[in-house]
C-alpha cells in the first residue's frame, strides 16, 4: 500500500541515531550548508574509448553539520607563521585533498561523499559517530572509498570498448581493492578510523555486434553495501525499474566498511546487472533520502521535476530539454534533496525511519535529520 504523508502531533521528538559496530554514542546534529555544486564531478582521463551511452549528471547536497577538514597528509594545513619555511607557503594555498599524490575525486557532504562521471556515479555514508572517537574521521573514509572505487573502474579498460570479446565490469572486485587501498591510506603513520556504507552504478553497454538489427542497449551494474541506495526510474512511464536492497546488522546499524567492521566487499557487497533504456534516470542516494521519503514519493518528485524541466518552468538549460537533458539532472537532484530535507527537519512528519523505529518498539516520530546526498543521472545515446 502506498503511504500517505501526514503530520503526527505527539510528545516524542525526532531522535537521530547512527551507530558503528563499536556501539558508538549518539550524536547531536546541527544544520550546515552543502558544498559547491561543481566539486563532485571527477576528473576523467583525456582519452576515452568509444562508449555508445553516457550519463548527463547533476547532484545536490545538504549537510546536518559542516564537514570537518581532512587531516594531513590528505590536506595541507596553512603555514602557522612567517617563521615557517618559505618553501611551505605555496602548499597552504592549495585547499584540495590528495592521496598518493592524486587529487581525491568527488565531494564531501557532512560525513557523506558523492562522485559523478559520465559512466560512474556513487554515494557513500560515513558513520558520523566516529567524530566522538580519537582518530575518528568517517568523512575521510567515505570519500576515499569512492575515490579508489572510481579509479579502479577507470583502470579496468577491458570492458570499455564493448566489443564482442570484451569482458564485463567487476564492481565488487573494484570495491574490494578500493577498501584495501583505503585501509592502507588510513593506517600508521596516518592512522584514521571510520566506517562507511557505499553504493555505485556503472553505465556500460551490451556488446556491439555486427548485426545492425541488434544495436547495443545500455546496461547498468549497480553495487551496494549497507543502506545507501541506487534507484532506477523511468519517468515517461511513471515507473520504478530497480532499486538496491538495504543491508542491516540490526536497526540503524547497516553493513559498513571500515574500522572494527566484519563486513567486506567480497563477502557482503551485492551487485545486480540491469538492462535499462535511454532517458531512464538513475539515482545514487545516501540514507538521508531513503529514511525520509518513501519510494513512490521519490518517483513522484522526479517525474514532476522532469515535467517542469521539459516545459521550461525550471530555469534555463542548454539545448534539448527532453527527459531532463540539457542541465535538468541538477534540478532533479536539488528538488529531491529539498523534499527529503523538509521531512528531515519536521519533528511531526511521518517517515520511513519513524515507521521502522516503531516496528522495533522504539518511541519515535518525525523525520531523521541526516546528511542528504543525491546524484541524478540521465542515460543518453552518444552521437557518432
């Protein structure tokens, strides 16, 4: 049955809980602005093998509290005084984050991270309670996991050409290697603890065959561990095509990668291969959306946003606006974050998180104030 959105008056105020495997204490949250809208688009190699399909992407972020700066050596601190060696002053002007000499791809949103390219989108949700522990930095973990995951997918060129003899991408193995690299990067002497959920979608294609009667079609490889979610929508048919399943140890403790967690990508990540169509919209979302909006509300919000964009009601775009093209994915992501935030900040709203808490016998009402991260991607056929 589809849920109806109602406001429920009562005595209990919204509580926000998110625990690590170490049974970390409850966190208190404040609202903070999100990061610039250009940061999550990864820098891709200059040469790209021909791929029949690509994504037009956009993303939107809302942070429950300001993100903590990354510690050295991932981010250089400003020089302390003019007595410091002059040779270090140029480093203080570069506020970008680095690991292994490379810029860390993606963007941080509170303890979440997002990343978007024309064939890879992802979202990860760091467990914020690590902020209360010495050497705890969940945002660093969530960002590094996505960074290394994307790089591993880019380095595997065997599936890029989509010839008849090409192999399929292996997102779980990419995530396993990303997990191992994150452990190495956050180990002594640069020891930092954290855990994070992770989800990503890779856009590929069926093999290009010589038979012109069987042209290639887009194929999605959706992978998740924990409660961040990949959702595939077909707005023109008002249809949910696919969603990843949430994975939990117990209520409010999802499967997660990192310090003290028994979960690993090879053992616990789930990957599905999904045939999709042109103009399908793929969302990568943290649980800040999933805990505050039901699936049908997400679908209705996206369908309405695409309609507004196509009709010209949603600002200026570039070129063809059909299906959300020409800049519409930024609008789609922004509207979805607004909808989730309105519930997250309402202590009397009905929400999926509240419903699950009540099923566990916990007195709870309202939305869940959390980091809210959305990447929206529109599948398009490449010309030429």
